[in-house]
């Protein structure tokens, strides 16, 4: 069975879980995902659940330390040229892959090539744009040259490294067996994908560092309210994100600890820039119909955003106002764009103004938001069609065919906050088709400048321009709380990847 069916009573769910999972013992951390990760290949990671999984199995040359400064993982040292145009990375010696093969510089070169190959269409491709060349100099040294000066290239060398010997070449299929049979250099080895959607990982005895957990088990539990109940009934040790309505209940239970963390992610409504949607009046009219506060209220608490950064970012332009609903403004814009209103429905040339909304199936609380949004737009005189897409259909329909009017989705970023692929006119993730030459220029400047103040100023201008162009309706960044059994100790949650420091967690009792 995949997930828990809403028709079951909470008591039956608890009984079933207690029976099915009673064998879990010792230092086993069981955590819930709304939807089980479909792939463990970091080349094709597209969901936060997959990112959390790969964080347990794979490593980068560098990763964030507890102070969020880049620290060596597979690297042992880096030497950056005075002009910032190249760097030499020395690799940690005696590191082995989980099948016993040695980790070498060839694996780093292979990974960069695989992520850059257009045939792979990897979501990670944009992260490679700063690299000009990469060459192996023996087994333990890698030399990078860059397309522009890099002050701290280690901040960008955190992508997960793949084992070259597990692939026949750098062109890799999404369906390659590696997606469910991965090997990494990280603290946990993927043991098996289970029939019920769960995934079992065991501590890898050959890990080059220390690990204090014996096992990590992912359980697919589609209902987040059930996730919290399972934690209270001690059938889980961790819930990645707690619904705001469950925070008080969990906080009052002495067997549970809450851990707040700030994700670098924001929700949005993306509007297709093609066809009739190329008319900015239509996009602004839709924006004016949306009551963002009313959409946010039922699903949690968080900060409204007016542009493509979170409010705590140095690139966020706090002078840009938040979008506010204005039915009068919407009506004026639609009439100006040639639409007519019969008292119930807007139309053009006799055809009703229909909006097709697409949302990912596995996006938590998306159903609540879409139902609320549909009601708002229908009240504004629009005909609305909604579709929920699984991951494969999303890639085909939204990313490849661009067959949508509006999408509800979320972007999640690491601390580099690189929005280029989303808003550059030829960006690999710019599926809405947004194009503004000035935004392109500013994004180029932000990427090439070595002056932090100039980068900050450029990206704040991008924020303002994108907000004015309205390719998307910027919604919010949600407050996030992880919930853990009080038996789990030494917990520090990484704000972007969650499990970065899980190797240091341990269980008592």
C-alpha cells in the first residue's frame, strides 16, 4: 500500500503502524515523507524528499558546517589562484564508494560532465555554469578553471559526486538502475526500496567519518496529520515538517521536541508567457484577483514575499510592495484587454476566459491552496480547470510541452540563492517563458561581479523588475518546524537539506 487512506480511523492507523513497524529497534530513525522519493540519483533530484534522501547517501567536495561555512568533505584542501580564475582541489585519501571501489578525481570530472550534458537535462546543470574546465591531475587532485573570477568557489562545489564506474558513459537515463540502486560515499547505504513505498538505509561501515545511527527508514505517509500522530504514538522518530495546526499539540507532549528551521524556498503561481498570456494586462488582472493572505491562512504561517527571494535574504528588495487583491483593478484591466463581462463570466470573442491550473501531486497542502484559488478566480468571473500531476507528467506537461496557463509550485534554493535558471530568458528552469533583457543583464552582472555590494544591488533590481513584470504571483515562504522524538539527541537541522548533519544524531533509550 502506498500512503495511508483517509477513510481509516486514526486508531486503526496507529494499530497497523505499531504492528508493522514493531521490529524497528536500536538506533533506527524512522521519518515520514508525504510521498516516497522516486529516485536516489542526485543527477535528477527534483523534489525536497529526493534531496533529503541523497543527502544521506552522497557527498560533495564541500558541504556546510554548523556555521553554514563551506567545509571540506570529499576534498581535503583547496587552493584558489590569485585572480580567482582557477582552483586546485586536493581530495581526501582512502575514501571508497559503497561497493568498495576507490573514490578518485575521475569521479569528480565525470560528475561535472554528466551534469552539463544537455542530453541528460539535469536540474543541476545550472550549477555547473561557473565551471569552464575540470581536469584530473592524478587520482587525488582536480583542477577547475572558471568562466569568471570566483572568490570562494568552495561555496559552489557542494554538488553530489557520482561514481563514474557505475555508468557506461556521461549520457544517463532517468530510468537507469542507479536510481534505485545507488552507491555513494556518504554515511548511509541504501539497502532497499520497500513494497509499501518505504526506503531503508543502513549505516555504511566503510564510511570515512563517524556515524551514530544504525539505520534510517523513510516511510511514505501522505497525510501530514497522521505523521504527527505516528510520532506521538512512537511509530516515527521524526517528522520533517509539521503543519502549523499541529504545533501546539506536539509542543505540549514531553516525548516530542520541535526544531524550527528556515528554508530558502517560496511558493508561487507561474503564468505562461505564451499566447494570450503574453498580455501583461491579463497577468496583472489575475494577480489582482488573488487574495494571498486567504490562501495562506488555512495551510500555515509564514512570510509573504513580493519577489524571488525570501525576506531574510540580502537580495530581497523590501521597497517592493506585496500584491494585494483588487477586483476593481482586475475588471478594468480585463476590459482594457478586450474581454467582456456578462455579469457572471468574462469572455473574449464569445469564448469564456478559462484558466487551466496545474499543481504537483506530491506538494504538501497544494490541494488546499488550489481549491481556495479556484474559488477566488471563479468568484472573479473566470472558468477554472485544475489538474494535479505526478512527477513524470509534470516534467512532460510543464517543463517540456509548456502546456498550462497557471502552475502552483515552489522553488527551493541553497544559500547561493541563484535564481538565474528561473528568470534568465534562456534559463533551464524558466518554463513560463519569461524574458526581459534588463533582467538578463543584471543576472549576468550578479554572476560575474566580484563586488558583493554590486551583486546585492543588481539582484535587488532584479527583484523589483520581476515583481513589476508579473511572470509569477509571488506567494510566501512558510514557517517550518521539524518534530523529533525526545530520544533523538544532538539534532541540528540544516535549513536547506535537512539531513546534512544527521551523521551526528543519536538515539537514547
